[in-house]
C-alpha cells in the first residue's frame, strides 16, 4: 500500500488519531532491534504530540529518540489510520537541526550535493587516492576500510568510486539506433550513488534502452533529489535542490515520454515527498509545479515493464541464466510506490528466482545519521536481512535501490555471506548481452 497524501499529518492530529492499537509495533524496524515503547511508532507519535502541546522539551534525549527512526514506513503500511509517523519525524528533525545545528560532516556532504562541480572534483580525488585508506573488493563492488576511520570501523565495506561519473560518461543526447516515427523518448535522472559509485547501473540502463530503440536525453544539470538532506532535517538544502530541479525539469519534460530513475529512494522522493515538502511548508505554487513534473517520473523497471516490449525481448533474446536471484523490496519502492511485481517479473524471464522469508523487511539503511553516528542500529537491523539472504543460497540479491545496496553489501560482508548485490537493470542487461553472444 502506498502512502496516502490524505493522511497528512500535523503532530497533534496524528497523535489524536492514533488509537493505540499497537499494530505498528511488531513491524517497526527500530523497535525490532531496540524494543522500547519510546522507540516505536506509537511512542514517537505520543512524544511528538506532547512536544507540539509544549509538554516535551526537545532535549538531547528526545533528539536521540527521534533520530533513531529508520523512516522505513512499515508502520504506515499496517496502521488502520495510515498515520504517517515517518513524515512527522522528518518534520521534527528540522526543529532538531534548528536547535542543535547539523554536524559539520553532514553540512559538508549537503554542500557537495548542492554543488555538483565541486562534488565531481572531490570524487575524482577520492578515486585517485582511495587505495590509501581502502582496498578494492572487485567481486563485491566495494571498498574495504584498511583501518578504522572516523565513524567507519576497520573492515567495513563502502561503495566503490568510479573513475568517471555516469553524467560525465555520455553525451547529452543519444538518438535511437533506428529512426522511426513513433520512437519513444526518455530522460534519465540517475541518483547520486549510481552517478558516482555504482555507474554500471546507468550503463546497463543505456544498453537496455538502446536494445529497445529508445532515444535518451541525459540532463546534465540535474542535482540530488534532496532525500539525504530531507531525512536529516536540512530543509534549506531540500528547498534549494527541489526548486532547482523543478525549474530544470520544466525546461525539457514536455518533450519526453518519461523521466526514468533506476533508484527507489530518488523516485519516491520526487513523486511523493516533493509535494509533501511544499504542502508542509505552505508553498502551494511550488507544490503544483512539483506535481506536474513528477507525473512524468517513474522508477525504471516499472516504466520499462508497463510501456515497452522488454519482457518479450527478454523471453526471446535473453540468455537463460543459471545464477539464482533473490529480490529485496526497498521500502521506497514497495511501500511508498507500490512497485514490487515489475522488477521480479522482468528478472524471472531469465533468472531462477527464490524468495527470502521476508523480502519486505527493511534492510536498515536509514539515512545519513544512521550510517554514521548511529551505525550500530544499521548494523543490528542488517543482520537478520543478511541471514535471510544467506538462507536462499542465491548468487545475487537484487533491489532497485543503491541505499539498500550500501547497507546490504556491508551487512553481508560483516556476516560473511557470499551473495553479491546487483541492481535488476544490471542483471537484465547482462542476460541480454549474453543472449547476443
Ligand atoms: S518509519 Fe519504520 S522505524 Fe520509523 S517508526 Fe515507522 S516502522 Fe518504526
Ligand atoms: S498502528 Fe496506527 S493507530 Fe495503531 S498504535 Fe500504531 S500508529 Fe497508532
């Protein structure tokens, strides 16, 4: 079930609407690893209601509690009143950021996200000097910390760095291989992790679009969708990034059938949270503009499944692979956008599929704070998921989300699970490529 915008959320209304049934508690990611009423959806709602009525001070303890939510939306999914606990937590994090400021390293990271040309330079330097502190794990597509770094313990698997970003690897316009009257035309919004770290995702999408004879536009001035800053409460960065992207998207969106995103978090942010952000911050004109551009935005596998002949092409031309695949449902795909069938159906054309015991369980990525200051929570949430993947004995675990990839790759690394993470587009392109050989 996707989140309904009718459920909006102010702290007091949400608190009043909570009937205390407790259905949300067993599915809550933080409660599963820290079983305490205060770190449960019902507890968060109670505390937020008290905060808005002036009965709770936003002290360090409250800050700590509100920063422990994974924003996984499991609670929204099961709540009889669809109460959007995650959204009110996103909003209270802005108050926390106002009161306590944002840690220097997060401010630095959000500065880079706002200024792509600086990020490009930093990533280039990172690529050149990565082996000073990190060793390459080619098979796992990651970098292992050689020694303990600030907030990164020795042995942790981090995302690899590409020599050249996806956006700098292709021309702005790639015509369809065969010119026809009815040629489909798409733009690609790549997402920061697929741009700098997991560039094979974009390469694979380009390969698939070429086989489908689709014209591609790569908008070079795209910026981060704003998700990392939104989940951290840096609303100034969010506003800047969203407005810049909307103005830019408006300049080309009418000319294309779709804007494809091979990433669940970015597409959920654009199709769902942009509108909510402007609604919450009373910017109705921008809200309408966000709705308009986001109508053309799709998660890549969902659009390819619904609008192209890819499933038939995979059936007729793709190689039947031996490697077993298990599919993990990113929270931002299944719960927020209702997408779960499309990537599975496409993958199943060429790969034997096996379901893990709970594919819908959150991987435990949780955002920038969870991956740094509160990494012990991410680690604990990742363990059961790594065990589930191991049980399937699959060669690949797949999900259309690079945040899940960061988290699950490390969870499997830490639990010594041999399964390798791939985006479904990488596996689909591989089956097509090997089918041609
Ligand atoms: S969003 Fe996830 S972690 Fe946060 S309260 Fe809801 S279920 Fe728990
Ligand atoms: S499921 Fe909804 S109504 Fe029930 S306790 Fe949780 S938040 Fe409240």
